[in-house]
């Protein structure tokens, strides 16, 4: 690979170049591989009026909402997994004074999958059945009904979602942006293909030969990637299979932190605004060493002819 083919840059530069005020921003990940490092840099750079979209907004979106980054949330479920509510999010939609009022647009999980799938396929909408017997369509006028041209059946339809930028955390990538992940995945691929710009944040930068040695693990190809950021521990307190475990203690602690607006602000002041980058954040988190993954390798495969 030649040097001019490299898309590797710093987190600061990637966010400065590819995330703009007013963008629709997706930081995907289904409990796993959630890029807290990118969310923190967006907060540090003071982005405003963002539409945040994701199937399952959790702590990083709560922090971004509390920091005043978000104007709107497009989602299917929001909460602190296994613990409870997101309290900055709740205050914002309930119109309390501590956070700016937040507009919401709610779908089912598959409704959000369908929106990303339509966006990735460059289709205007996606049909589905999963709003039968629910009132969600009454709460969200963007959920429509269409007649199947083959059977005449009435189907729900949701509009395509084409974000301005999708940020994906992964275990490894090469300098061109060919990105591999394993373990629990969500709709990272669909969200990336639907997006105008894609930032890949990787635990590890590897040679192209490593990617080519296991091609089926490549979820996102270089052709759609705008930037590659190498950020070890960039998903903490989320986890990266094979690199470190989920910091469950932090998720439990967030319940009390987020309930108290002044305590939440102190957290942001110390761990986000108070550090220049992820390395400095990690210096304040000495306990993360206990989360480092043990070696447990899967069996290899034979790609020979």
C-alpha cells in the first residue's frame, strides 16, 4: 500500500473534517463496539444541532445530549442497558431546564434496521409488517402504509435514513479503511453504506495482508471509508471482543451520575473537556486494566484451493 492511499488520521482531525454542526450523526454498536472516544471528541469540539440516530442510544448519547450537542434523536429504544434510564435524555424530552429540549422520532428496532437498509440500497423507503397492532405509527407520522403491488396487502413503510456521517468502532482495519469486526454486531454495515461519510475507529491498525488473509471478516470496505482513526480502548466503557470487556461498574455508576445534572457536568468537565484526547482519558481510568481480554482463539479456516 502506498502512503498516499492511507486514510489514517487523528480523532481530532477526523471529527473536525467530517462532523459538522447540523449533521445527522450515527455512532452505531449493539452494546458492543460503541465509540465513546468519538462522542467525547464531538463534545470537546462543541458540535451543535446534531440529529443523533441509532437503534439503541445509551450512555454516550446521554452524554452528548447533556453537553448540548443534540437537537433531535432518531431511535428505537433508549436506556442504560441492564440498569435503567438515561436521565439527561429524559430531562431533555420532558423539557426540564438543565438540558435543551430534544425532539424525538421513534421506531421499532426493525424499523430502524429498515431505514438504514433502505438508505444503504439507495431506495426511498422500506416495507415491513412489524407495526401491526401497535400505536407507534400514530405517534410517528413518518411511518406510512403502502399497498403491496403483488398481493395488495397493506404494509407499513419507513423512509430511508442517509446520515451525514456514521462512526463505526472495530477491532482492526488497514490504512485504506478495510474494516474487520467479530463478536456481537448490529447494523454497522448498513449504517455505513447509507452514510455520506464514514469514520472507522479501530483498536488496531494491521497490514493489508492480514485483512486479505481472512476476507469474510471484512464488514466495511475501504471504498466507503473517509477516515481511519487508531484508538485503543476507544469503546470504553463499552467493549471490544478480544481486546477488553464491558465496564459494567461504569454503567451502574452512570445511573446516579446522570440523575444529578451538576454531577453529570462534573463528569464531563473532568473526563471529556478536561482531557485533550483518549490517551489522557485512559490515564484517569487505571481500573481498565482489569478488563483486558484473555486469549481465547477460534479455530482457523482453510482458504486454500
